[in-house]
């Protein structure tokens, strides 16, 4: 198994802070980024990040990282779900 060091290639704003990150791709207006091996979805409109592999569905206790979900394909599925759940208008998310 080889490890690849990803070089930050873009600066984003998330939660009011500038962050230098590696953008894997832009998908439907969202950035899919890799921050040290953790795949996240960046919403540039709302300046938020979502960790796709973080299972925080428990009401108490520690949140769990699901290694199988830490990939770009899962990030795309999350973006599709987000756009569908928020509703779309003229091909653009209303969120």
C-alpha cells in the first residue's frame, strides 16, 4: 500500500477561516477536499465543511469514522442527497 502526500492546491473559506486544502474535484458547485486523508465536502456558498465518513448518528458517546465511506464517491452521493433534499430550482440547489 503506497501513501501519497497531497499538496494543498487551493484556499477555501470555511466557518469564517481561510484554509489551505487539496481539492480533489468540484462537483455540482461543491468542493470535495482531502484534509490529511479525511474526505470532506466544502459548501462555498455557506462556507461549511462536512466529513463524509463521520457517523455521528448516536445520541451519546463518541462519533465513529467509517473507513469504507471515506472516499470521493461517497462525497458525490452526499452532494446528490443534499441537493435533492434541499430542492432544486433551475438545476441549482436552493440551499
